[in-house]
């Protein structure tokens, strides 16, 4: 693999379709590296060999494998609380196993980090769910460490201060942050650039995503994701802040609209914007 340029243009993409086709679409619009999302229902049997071969053929480094889980829904804030990440009690055991399986997949492909949304971390550090989730994060960190990986928590569902307190309490050397500025806006948790400053020391990877704030007066509502540069994040400010932190990792464009054609068009537009800002 070619070494990556500083702030290389990357994208988040999902396993599930043919690896060569998926990577071909991205390289055609100027994406040179990225992060692979692993859907909960994706079969990992034989997948590492297929992806490793395709990534080598395209000379396309992947910096993170992201776990999503069966049964998650991001419909609105109460649904996220009930379904996402390590918080729902009934699925903890199965999701911990799946995260370890994705860590093994990442090791076989040669991906140096795994990541996930662990869900809303409770603010009260004596809460039983807080303690259970902290235990899970520690065990996943230890598993990932044996695979020589970092484990990255995605930002946004709690404030940067709450996440930092939890992060310090977990107390694992290979724990990191995947910083997504748009999530801070979508969940109304705080100014994304201030949050990036709070978490700067621990950020291993970033998403470049944009969004508008939630509508006022509806506490359950999420904001709306936007094409990069058209939301409230302020991409110029975001990239400037990353440079001031001496962050050199890829700028991973994340676009979550369901229509694949629109998704690709928006990523192509985002590549052009980030090429100007990086
Ligand atoms: Mg994200």
C-alpha cells in the first residue's frame, strides 16, 4: 500500500456488495482510502480474504472497521437510546461477540482500528448500565489490543465532557475517539469544534459529515444530515481545527442518505470541497 498523504481524502463505505465494485466507485471520484462499515447481518465467513484482495488491488488503505448491530435504529432520540450500541441489555452479549468477530476480521485484512457507536452513555457513573457498558468497553479494548488494534468510540450522543469522563474511567491504553462533528449537531449535544478541542488528545480518526440542528421544541427529534458544506458544522473551521491539532489522518467523508446514487454524488461533491480545504 502507498503511504497516505496527510489529511488524505477518505470515505465511509459498507461491506455487503462486491468489494471491487464498491472500491471502484469510490476511487473513480477521488476517494483514496477509508473506513469500512460492517452491517450486523453481514456474514464474515470468507469476507476477510475477499476484502484484502480487493483493497490490495486498488491500493486502498482502510483505517477503521466499524461495527453496526442487528436491531439498531436511528429514527429519533428515544429509539436510538433503546436500540443502539452497548446500552440495550438484551443484546449486550451478542453484540460484544460480534464486535470481537469484527476485530478478528480487521486483523485478517490488516485494519489497525475498530470502532462503534456504543450508544448513549449514562451521566451517572454509579448507574448499573454505566458500569455494565464500561465493563464491555474494557473487554473489547483488551480483545482489540491482542489484535494490535485501537478501539474507537464514535462521538455525538453525549456531550464531549461526558464522553471524556467515561473515556478516562475506562482507562485502557488502546481506547480512542472517532470524532464525528455532525453527530454533535444532529443530537444537539454541543458546538462540534469546541468538542473536538476537548477530545483532541484521543482522536484517532474523523468523519467529515454535516448536519443541521434539531428543530426547536421537539426534544425527541434529531437534526437533519446534509451534504458536506451545506449544514451547520462549518467544514472550513473543522479542517482548520484538525490542522491546529496536528491531526494527519484521513478525512473520511460520511454520507448516510439511503439512495446510493445521491450518496455517491454527494461524496463526489465533498471530495472537491475537502481537496480545497485540506
Ligand atoms: Mg459518523
